[in-house]
């Protein structure tokens, strides 16, 4: 048995001034491809990508090897995508790492560390200081808790209710950059450019 990854990529980019962030260019690739490729680079399988808004366009940007599900109720908020992703997991999956499609700098190593920690404790999450951040991971006994989530709160509610079963992993804040606004996108482009320059040195 192994952990799966669910990448949430269904949202409406409501804070992007009319731009659709998941298909915005970042270092020559669509933004969504960064987090999906990180998931594909981990040891977790399958990788399930949950689509919603402009699903056909996003689907065309995805690599071979991912499983795609479409969340018709994506306007409800993040919880609807989480439910759709968990529903798509194989019955034998040991657990799931839930990633966001607009976090381009999450690494395969972090995804694997979350899966390993959740395998031991039940739940694992990223943190910066004392703040709970995505991605997060849940052993299969918490699927029922994820399936009753509603609204746009995401999985933090499940983590907070089960802190005695949860392991927080301190992660570099840059890795957890969440692209919600045009300013976030410009910052991500600066980081991606600097990293590309450093690789060429």
C-alpha cells in the first residue's frame, strides 16, 4: 500500500483580476504544471488532479500519467474538490497528500516527508512558525472526516480537531508560496527566474 496525491486545481482565480492563474506562464510552463510535476516526482501514487473551472483547458496542460476528475461543484469552494479527490482514490490507498495546484515550489521531498509522517501519526501538515499550511497528509481513517467538509475552509478543520494525531513539518516559506493574487504571481516569477539563473552558474 502507498499514499496517493490529490492536487486541487478546480478554482476560479477570483483574486487574480480576471486572469486565470493556473494557466499563467511561470518559467515557460503553466503554473499548474509545477505542482503536478512535484507530485509526479514523489513516491506517492496515484496522482489525482481535480479540475473544475475551465477544466478542458487545464486538462490539456497536464502530463501523461495523472488521473483527472472533474468537480462540477467547484464553486462551493475547496471542500468540494477535496471530496471529489478522495472519492477517486483507490480503495486500497493507505492515505493521501493533498496539494494545491497554485503552489509551484512545493517539492517531491516535502510530499514524501508528509506521507511518511502521516503514515506514523495519522495526519501531517506543513507549518511556518505556528501556522498550519498546505500541503497536508491524512491516513485513510480520516477520509470520512474529509468527506464531510463543506465550504472553502479546506482540510485545516480536520487537522485542528485532531492535533494529538498530527505532526507539523517546518518548511521554507518560499516553498509554500500560494499564488492567489497578481502580486503573488510576479513574486513567483522572480523566484523562478533567480533559480534558473543559479542553476546555470
